[in-house]
C-alpha cells in the first residue's frame, strides 16, 4: 500500500502508516516521532490494534495551575492488545515530557481513576538501542507478499525445528526463505525478542508470549516496571 504524507514543516510530518498485513485500517500520525512509535508498536507481537487520538476529555488544572481551571486533552494513541486489554499512549520528546511533567501526572491520574493505563513514550524509549530503526526494517519485510501456502509451509517447518525455536541460519539450511521468515515475524505469526537484530543469527520462535500483554509491551520499549 502507498502512504500519503503531507509535510507541514521540516520537523513535523502528518501522514499515515499502512500495515495491511496486521491492521485493516491506516494509523494516522502527526510527527516523525509518532510515526516511529507506531512502527515500533506494530513490531511488538502482543499488539492487535492501534487507534489514533481515541477520545478527548477535560483535565482539571488543580495544583498545576489556577485552581478550578481546566484544559482539553486528546491522547495520541490507544493500543489494544491481543488479550483485549488496552493502553493509552502519549508520545513526546523527553525534553517536553520534563517540561509538562505535572500535567502529564494529572492526565495519568485521571485515566487511572477511569480504569485506564497510561504510558509516556519518549524519543529515548522509541529510538533507544536502535529500536525504531529495527522496527522500520521489519516493516519492509511485512510489506512483502507470500501465498498462504508458503506461509503455512514455513510455519510448519519452523515448529518442527528445535521445538519451535531456531536461528534464521538454521531455517535457511532447512530450505526456508529468509524474507518469508521475517515476513511472518512482522505479521506476528512467529516472534523475536525486543532486542532483535534483523540478522541471520537471530533466533525466531513460534512459542506464544507468556504473561501480561501490558507488561510485555512496556518491556519491548525498555520501560518495564513503569
């Protein structure tokens, strides 16, 4: 699929990310950082859907400003996990996150009171250890086209090798296509760890993620325990 982009300024980009191999709709973004966040989120195997600007609500200024005043707030994204739980995400450069720390604290408290969890995704988390660059490369494989028969054959072979886990090198030795294996990773049909490298020595597994999807997602960004 093609991706339409309208550039407002050199440091901002408004457009959509199309990931038709995972989602049945494009995901809008309003900055380069938001775009990279979407790509990293899509690379995480527990993510089922991403909704841009899911709702708007009032935030009481409270001790952050004049008592009784309020402002409107629209989250950047809502992440829906495969276990049907969800997470509200604000994407911000670290420098602005520090500047608006008090308001973000009030937003998190309001969401928590409403039974929702909140995650502040900064540039340090999104780009740390080359995560966004690796996610972008994985998306290139996601755009490749393979038949259902090829995919099923590859998954069957992978499940039969080393109990469902094997390096790309070993899979190639078994006659499997490296691009197809990475395509299946991008489609969440098999998976790699958060510190994955798109290299032939990377181990791929068909084993399901164990534990809480929310915690796994945070660990994907190196933010476990937040």
